[in-house]
């Protein structure tokens, strides 16, 4: 098969630390090549080198279509047909869907709104998608943004498509759509590098897989030569076993209760409760209104009707500050725009939600207390690098997610609402976050887990609420819940 891309001896050093070491990687035409590894293994760094965004150490080689490219730049990379969709999708939120698909394309005839729309419509048709071309990017769901980013890459005539965790924000229906698109592109002879922490996906669509660990390429082989456990062990570099934990013991004491909550046009008449010791799962298709419910409880959206009670007392939350004061925490799905302060350090990010805890004598912030808090979460969530002073933007995607989790745990919540909390974290950390959620529930905190990952919902929740198009579609006890039952309720 034709080699579209090869790298030899590719290394990268950041301030003295080698994050990639002598990587020999290749991509063939018509294949999906999965790139897997723990958070911080070097996956994103490798693809940033391929797109010319990051410069590799001297001595590395990149060839595209058999031609060596000594100094890769973003422009060269694009001209050679390499197109990447990063973890933090970068689209223009104030432009329309059509304008985003064509942004940066300086082709003849692409100067008026009509031709922009025609081009965009053509690409979407190729992908088998039907979307509102005039919708403002900022108004469409993260899942749709992801699809627009892919459409943009196709419009650019990409030969090599790189996707960095493309399904992190997609619902199961949209994931199927993405698989379809990937298959079409493969059939057209594109080579696709596919980064993911989700094994189901890798076994569903990849032809080959490469494992990175601590910047080293451990091995490359056909997907058929692996199973889930073998891949997990290679990624971790040791035998890693998943130990399921015990379910919660609910005494029936009502902790948290939402009744008749309505916020048009997002959702209406939503009621649910969390009893002491319980984890409540909320699932449904992306766009069902799950995140909006959380945002409304947290004071980010103004409700039209309904009450929210904590320990029987009605909470009058008008904004996020009220919510935090009442002990309601919300871990947003979109960490880039709603979550972390990227230029600030891990320490500052962990402590920003709880300055009371680190105020020392004379109400001055005690650096020692701040450091201790940051170090505690760095250790329990194994944040890498384990440096409280590291600016968050230098961390890998999954490690940023861990910092966000640490921040809200540090806020000493009474209600903990987590939205797609394990998106982008590796298997080991995912299990750790699940254990943390369980122990919060055991400590008497009302835990609400919003997730599209049905395995996760089924593994962690004691009860599951399913939403569909802004309304309640049903509620299931964990013991009666199955994947099929949930899908049925979500799509009816
Ligand atoms: N600008 C930077 N400065 C310093 N270190 C960096 C920078 N960018 C990345 N790193 C470090 O390089 C290592 C590899 O990061 P990378 O983002 O490639 O990981 P990854 O495999 O994509 O992880 P994830 O699954 O979490 O996205 C990490 O230790 C990260 O902290
Ligand atoms: Mg990454």
C-alpha cells in the first residue's frame, strides 16, 4: 500500500523534558491508523509536528508522499494535503456554518456569500449531512461543531486527515454518523490518523494501531492482533485491571430535588431527585437539553418555572456565585470556554473556587495552603507534570481535564454536577474519577453525572434519567437499565 506519510527519528524536547523520543511512524492511503496512549503520552505533540505547529528537535525527518519535508510549516502542511482537527476545535463562533467550512479557502469564485454556501453545501452533501448553513457557529452544539471542522478539512481537499479525539463531544447517533464519514473518506483513499481513548471506537474503525508511552513508540500493528486488555496493558506498560466498586447504599433520605424546572426553549418540566448515597446519571442524545438543565441549576440560565431544593430547603440561585455559595458545583462540558483559566497555573486553577480554604491569618492567601491543596489533587488524579506552578495550557488535554475535576472537588461541594467529566481522559484516570464520584456520594454529596457514554452511565449510576428533546423520557433503576433500554428511551 502507498505510504502517505512517514516520520523517522522524530523527537521533541520542552524545556529540557523529552516528550517524544525517536518516533518512526507511518500512514498509508486508505487506512485509519489509531494513535493511543495515556494522557500526556505525546499524541497531540506528534500531530502538531506533522502540521508544522510545533517544531521537532534537530535530526527528525518527515516525508509526505515519499518527499522529505525538512522544515514543516502550517502552510506547507496544508498545501501537502494535511488537515487536522484538534481537541480544542478552533472555529469562528461569530461566523456561520457555511463561512466556517470555507474559511481560509482562497479559491477563485469563492468571494460571495452564494458561492460560499454552495461550496459548503457540496461538502456536507459529500458527507451525507444536512445542516443549517446559516446557523451561527456559536449557537450549534459541540457535536455539530466537530462535524463542521471535518467538513472544513474535506473542503480543503485533505489527503491526510488527523482527528484528535473527534468523538469527545458526540452523542452515540453522531458517532455513527462520524464512522460513516470516516468510511467514505477511507474509500476515497485518504489516510486518517485517529486519536482516541475509547477502545470501542478503535476496534470499530481502525485498521492499524500505534501505542505511544512516555513519548516512545511502543509498537504498531494491525488492530486485529489486539484485544482490549492487551491494548490497555501496552498503554499502561503494566498489567492494569479494572476493579468494579460496590453500588451506593441509599437510605432514601432526599438530598437534592429538582421539580418542574422549565427554561424555554431548552427544556420543560424536568423533575428528578438524588438521595443520600446515590449517583444519579442523566443521559440522552446531545442536544436533549441535559447540559442546559445543569446550567440552569447552576444559575447560568434563568428558569421560567420550577424549584430546586437542597435538604428540603428551596435554593434561590440567580447566578453562579449564588450557586457556589450554596455548595452547588458544575463541571462544564466545554473546558476551554467555560472551565479553566489557561494561562494560570495548576495551583491557581485548583484554588480559584475556594479561596476561603486557603485564607490564612489576616485573611491573606496562604501560598503554603494553596500548594498543599494543588499537590493533593495532583497526586490523587495523577496530574502530569506534577508541578503546581505549571501553566495549564502546557498540559495535555486529559491532564487539563483532571485539573478541572480537582478544582471542583476542592470547592467542597454539596451538590456535584459533572458534565461529560471523563471526556478525553485515559482508562486509568477514568476509573479513578468514577471511584471519586462514588466516594463523594458515600460522603453524603449529591452527585449528578451527565454523560453520553452509556458504559459509564451504566457503571456508575444508581438511577438513570433519560432526556429527549428537552423533556424527561424516562427513569430507570440501575439494575433494570441496559444500553438498549436507554437508547430506546432517548430516540423514541
Ligand atoms: N507548550 C508546552 N510546553 C511544555 N510542555 C508541553 C507543552 N505542550 C505539551 N507539553 C507536554 O508534553 C507532553 C505530551 O503532551 P501531549 O499533549 O502530546 O499529550 P497527549 O498524548 O496528547 O495527551 P492527552 O491524551 O491528555 O491529550 C505532556 O507532558 C505535556 O505536559
Ligand atoms: Mg492530546
